[in-house]
């Protein structure tokens, strides 16, 4: 097996995904732009959607499974008149309902959206990446199989009406959503239509934030280069949301060898640390390792041979 080469870029980066491309396409374009093969992404955006997508480059890929980003924010256009088999504008219409006049009323729209806020159970779209018997749901749906996914707990934390407009005679609600991880905005639109004895789908979707990462942190794929990647890299500790401990140079050999560090270092953390907590071990503006508090000492969980850059003072 060929030995993996050392990455020149070891960081987390947010890109503004364009509409019309897949998450895989974004990774492929990023690899070409920065000449780095080792790139992955945290979370998936549908081809219809645009907006915030977090990439890991080099050693940064090892953080992707730890990025929870529990809260996500979107701006969506919900178009009434018909449902589709994908719950968005890319699918085939499956049910049509003539929009009622009340759907053009902004006050009524705001009240309806307010009633959808809170914890609830959501049935994901059949055309989704959820695995069913080891096969992606969308593959079964494309093959014509009847897909029935179980409902899952989600939470709508905010659903704020931005505007009501009319497109080709149909009412379109532009909505700012803040939701828990795993929430499908497409399914919210579908269920909103049914709740109102109507039919609806998402016709436009833009992710404006993923956890602490916002559009302001993003770089355009057209502008992506090694230089812009370094200039716009994210603080990995902030993205992970874990306590940080600044370690001195004398601790780096112990970290590299996977040896436990003394518990006294926990007193220097930037927030309270307790048994079982994950901590970020930082030196020289870079993430050197992730540790776990065990029996009053810090045991290594992940050690990064090339430090992950971007830690802010």
C-alpha cells in the first residue's frame, strides 16, 4: 500500500455551496482548487440547496465525525399548490391542491408558522440519504420501491416569516428556519401544506448557519485556493465546542507518544472541565490533540501528527 503523503493544509474550512451541485461535487472541486486529495465534508446539502458547508482538509478530516453542529439555520421558499415525490422543486408533482386565498395573507402565514415551532416527530423524505437495509433511501425510491421511513424526533426552534409573494399565481412563503440537526426543511414544507389542507414543497433553500459557522465565514468555491483556505480557515476548537487547554512545548513529546498528561492542566482550561469531558490540547495556534478526562488525568483520544491550524488566541 502506498504511504499517505503529508498534507500541506490541515484545517477546517467553510464553503458556500452553490445551488445545483452535490456535496460530492463540492469536495471534488475543492480538491482541484487546493491540490489536496484528503478532503471530506460534515453534513450533506441537497443539490437544490446552497449555503454553509464545512470541509475538513488533511488532518482536519479527522474532526468531521466529531462536528455535531446541532443547530442549523436556513432561508426557504415554500411554494403552495402541489407536493412532489422529493418534497422539493426537483421532483415530480404527486398531489395538487388549489391554493386558498388565506395562503396569501401574511398575518395568517405567521400564525401558522408559529404553531409549528417546538419538538415533534418528522417522517423524512423518501428521497433522502437515510439507509434502509443498507441501501440509501433515495436509491430505493428512484428504483420505484415504496419507501416508508420511520418518524424521528426533531425540533423547530424558530420559523419566522420573511415575506409572502406570488409566483405564477401560487403563494410563496419565504421563511427563516432554525432547527435541530437531522431536520429536513423539505419535510417541514410538505407537512405545513398538509396542516393547512393544502399542498406545498420547497422551491429554494439556503443554509445560513451550521452551528457556530455562518455564511460570513464561508469562501466561494470560485475563489478557493491554498491561500484563501489559509486566510478563511475556521477555529477548530470553536467548531467542536469543547474546552481548550493551552499546553507548553514540554508536553508535546508526551502528546505525540500518546501518554497521559497531568490533571493539573485542567485548571488552565478556558471553561470548567469534568470527568469524561473531551478537551482540545492547543499549542502555537494549532490543535495538537483531543483528550479525554479519565481518573483525573488527560488521556489522548486523537493525536494529530500535523497540527490542525486556525486556533485563535
